[in-house]
C-alpha cells in the first residue's frame, strides 16, 4: 500500500523526505514500526530463528538414544500437542497488535512481567550464544590449512599428564598356542586376534580433537574457581561475531531480512553436501542404522523419559516463549496468514532435524569404522559432538580442511539466524517503549546493545569461560522459559479468553468453522499447559547440581545460577504489584482492572479496528482510562469462557 508524501512527512515530523528513517519502506502498511519487505523475508527469518544449533547437535543424539526411528512418534505427537499450538498463539499475538513481547501484554496488564521475563532470559542466552558462534569462527579460521591442527597427535607429544591417541591403548590376554599371554591392543588389532573375556585393561587416552578443544581452543582451566585470563583469540572472534550481528541489524528487519536469504538457506546446502559425501564412505550405512534404522527400539516408547525428551526437544527447538516469535511476527501486515506460516515453519524445523541426523550419523559411522569401534562409542551431543567428535571424523576424510570449513561455516550461519531474532527481540522491546527515540537513534542503539553484550560476554571467553556458558544454559534456558510459557497460556486462554482471542485471530485470517478451532481450543486450554507443567515439575524434581563433564560446579557458582533465573522471574510478581498500586478503586476493583485488557489493546492501525474495536476511536491512547472503565468488546464479555 502506498502512502502520500505529506502523510509520510507528518508521521515522522520531518521537513524533508530524505530524513525519513531507513527502517520504513514505501510499501509498509504500518509507517510507524515498518513491515517486512516481503513474506519470504519473514518466513526465512522465522525458519532461521527456529532452526538452530540444537537441530544439528542435539536432535540426532536424542533420536539415537531414545529408540532411533521410534523416537519420531513421540516427537511428532509433541509437535502437535505442545509445539505448534504455542507457536501459532505467539505468532498471532505479535501480528494482531504489532507489538513486541512486553507491549503485547496490554492484553492482560497483570502479566506484563511475563514479557519482561522472556526478554531478560533471551538477553542472557544471547550473551553465551554468540560465544558459541565465536567458537565456530575460530574453528573455521583454524581449518584454513593443509592439515587440520587436530588431525594427529604430533603437537601433543611429550605430555606428562595424558596420552594422545586416535586408537584405544591398553593390554589384554590372548591365547597363543597353549599359553595365555598379555599383549597390547594395537598388536591384537593388527594380528586379528581376540582378547579373552574380562581381560582388557584400557589406558586413559584422549583424542587429538579433544585435546585441541580443551587445551588450544578453550585453554580451559581446571574448574570455575580458576578464572584465568581472557583467551584473546576467542575474544577477537567474539568481537567479530558481534560486528557481524550489528552490521546485519543496523536497519532492523530491513537489513536482517536481506541477510537471511543467505544465512537461512546456506545450512541446507551444506547439510546436503555433507550427506552426499557421507553416504559414499565406508561405515556410513552402519551409522545411519544406529540413527534411525533397524536398531529402532519401539519398546522404549513405554518409558516416560522418551516422551519427556521429545516434549522438551520440540519445545526448545521451536523457540517458543523466548519473545522472538512475537517480535518477528509484530512486523507482519495485519491480514497475513499467520496460521499457514506457523504450520510451514514448524514442519520445516522438524524435517530439518531429521535430515541433519542423516548427515551427522553417516560421517560418524565412517569414523567408527576407521577406529574399529561401534557407532555408539563415538556418538555424542552438544559441544562434544560439534567440536570433538565431528571434527575428528572430518579430519579422516580426504581434503579434510574443506569439509571442516563448510561444517563450521554452517554452524556459524545457524547460530547467526537465531542471534538476529534474539537481538531483534531486545531492540523491538526498546522501540515499543521509546518509539520516537528508536526512530531517530536506531543505529546507535542497536550497535550499543551489541557492544554492551560483547563486554558482558567476555567472562565466557576466559579460561573458565566454558563453565559460564554451561551454567547460563543450564539455569536460564530451562525453567524460566517453561514458567513463562505456562503463564502465557493461562493469561491468554483462561483469563483474557481463548474464544475471545480466536475472534481476534479471525479478524486477521478470516472467519473459520468451529470445527477448525476445536483442536486449538483443546490444546490451548488443556493439553499444552498440562504438558508444559509436567515437564517443569519433572525438571525441578530431577534437578541435579550442574556439571561440566566430570567437573562439579562450586556452591557459589550454583548460587549465581539460581540468582540469574530468579532475577528474570521476579519481575512477574513485581510488575503485577506495581499495576495493582497504580490502579484505582477498592482492592477487588484494582485486581479486576489489571486482569482485563488495557483500553489501547487491539490492532495498531485504525483501519483494522473493525466493529469489535470501534470503541478505540473515542479514546485518547495517550490518556488511557483508569480503574474499571474498560469497555466491553462487541460480541464478547470480558471474562474467559470455553464453550
């Protein structure tokens, strides 16, 4: 939709059209906030946000661990019951009001702290997530060599405290003629002999890739008590990663929307290349069999752990309750079909996870074949997969540096997409709170946020940095998000009213038959909150002191972890109390007023008010009414109902 030059200038309060902020385009429906240039930029941004490192380094391992192909059954069920309903709800919330994760709680002022919690947790996770991107940058740069630096043990010769080896070291007893003799395992392998049962004594050896990760890349200290110095090569990579993020976001969605054409698509190209190369290697078939083939164990579906892992993975993989989905969707045009978008992104995310598993396990199968080990002995997840097991496997391929560069560049782009959305969540929150300031100072504010988060992240690139990364991940990327998600469902569906919210959605995507909404009602009102509550309780009951490998965290570090998550959650009751104090009337009247929508709740633009929000035309949004003077929306009362 075009907009006249006089109206454009009046909107911005400028005398010259050249001064107009670059984040607003000529075809934007919302000239105050701006919109996505086209739908493909939005979809790629959403796919990039949902598809992250966990799809590559966590899902394949969970599938292998929980029954192989059988794990896809609870995974698909949990997608339908918990992941997709929350995803659709958040996309609809952001698009309906054109508001970020905090301002969107005009729908229910008492729950504004839930939005603050989402933004704070996203901010903390953003700090360490860029450190992981820095690791990927460092490994990518280290791969520009004729021989990968973790390819052999040459640089670790002479170590007194460990033995470097790519093959098992130790001794066992074998039958030699009529005698039983003790020989080393290397001789056993070369002579095609078999060790006698229970006679093997393996030495503690380390792969060169593990030594490189801990001693060269991280320069890891012995524990969190020993902070050590800043690891400067990681600090420089962290700075570079923040420069990339800042440069991609300096114009908001107008610049990041262009970058995602590459960062969201490139990982699929690399995964396809790795898969094609992987399936041509010896041992690849055995690797895939372990992943999703004949070893699938359907009996594991009887265990609760498998269902818990499926629900947890789908919930965190889709990035719901982080605030990013609301922030990205808030830049959509009002009548965008957010329903079809939610289906597309969720299905794409899940298929990507399955596809990535084939690429990972085919090459790990080759690694196991070369090492003479079963695949189960070389499979890992998380950092151990990305920076130890997989680099070790890549080092054994012809032209290993090329495959290594591609792999770590893929990790870089996977991480950047998620990071773009996280930073956009923060800047959108600032923009909603101070729109005039953000219009004039978008670039310095965005760069200032990136610079601040860089300095906060320096503790994660000290010699104890990996312990900090694990600590923040353990405490902040778990319970807080689950609590926010449960409260989000309760607030929108039970207090504001699920049917009332469905009416809001139908203003955007058109009227639907009641049967269409039956599934969503069942999930939003009952199944999704119960599932998330069960995961939350399970996580709290089974809580164990966090550990990095075999290294325990000191008590003071665990206390810091609890303080971080409490700092994020404390704003939920604090802001609810503040709203109560500011409201007018008796205690009961104040409580009722903050549990009803703010007078300015609804579509951002007057042209979309329709009959249901015509009352806003008679209100001054700068002077909202207080207390109980909340108008009844046409056709619906202000209470939640199910029928």
